[in-house]
């Protein structure tokens, strides 16, 4: 009986040691599992843009931009958007909130938001989240959503420009040009104060730019074969009507 009492504390210490070691092992294993799980939710960078298997051969990089932080962004026709931080490329797609994997245009506004013109409309990135932005038009008497006005198209946005006043301009494939003042969208040619002697529609606007004098230039076609058009703040005129089947690219 005395012998049993003498060794009892040793057995107790051994039991406590084994228990603590086992718990520590489970904690480390759980911590590693949590770490792996978290890593899966973060886009993984890669040193090169690798074309995924099963994509169309015609897919390519359509446009690029360097943001204020120095990152390079590349928009593709089918593979979403790539960001290059100087070391690695990170791919953003519909799975991460991008409106469509086909992206035609990109712009960083003066507040630092990135705007993407996709095959399914506008998408805005605030540095953390991608948000689809519907073009809800204020025509003075009521509101309508662009995609509802013409359900035969997907509201593809092909060009984006920010003018000197901070207004954003969006050129679409089939529905003309829209302006955004930070609160409301308006359809550019719905302004009856604009002189439009050539009855221009500005359908399928592939490029918009503002020159140092404040004139707005549009590269339009091929739906109406309008070519290069100029808006001087009062009237819009056509300067170079394109030939049938022609196309103006920037």
C-alpha cells in the first residue's frame, strides 16, 4: 500500500504531460488547417499570365492601366482581369465578383475607384470588393434601367472616360453614350440642347477622349458607320464617316 502511494504522483505527472502534448498537437494541426482554409479564399499570384485550358484561341488582352498605387491592370476577353504588383499576377474573375470575364475597358477615377466596362455592364472595384453598377437613367420625368429598355442586348460597356469636371462617360455597344455625375446616369444624346444635325446615334462607341480644349471625341461604329465624331459642348458633328464594315479602334 505504501509502495503504491509513493509512485502515484509520478503517474499523475506523466498523465498530465501526455494530455498537454496531445492538446498542443491538436491545436497546431487545427491552426494549420485554418491557415490552409484561409489561403484558399485569397487569389494566388503567379509570376506569369498563364492561359487556362479550354479557353478560346481568340481570347486576348484588350487594355491596361497603371493605378495610383503603381499596380498594373490588364483586361482580357474571356479570362477576367489581371493585376501585376511588380512581382506577381493576380487574376480576378466572376467568381470574385467581376460582372463578366470579358472586359473591354478600365478606368481609375479621381477617388481611386476602378471602373470596368464588361460584356455584362459596369463593374466598380473599391480596392476590396467588386460591385456591379446598373445604368439607371434619369430622363427628367422618371427612371429606367438600361438593360430593361432594350432586352435584346447585354448592355456591353466598351469605353470609359472621366472628363475634367469629374463626370464619367460610358460608351456601350448598342445603346449609345451615358454620363454619370456621381449620383445619376443620363443618356448623352437625350439632351435636347445638343445640336445634332447629322442625326448621330453613337451606337457601339469603342473609344472616348477629351482634348486639352475640353472637346469630347468619340470613335463610333460599325452599326451606324459613324466613325469619328466631335462634341464641342454645344453641337456634335461627324468628321470622318467610316466605310461599311469598317471599325475605329483606339
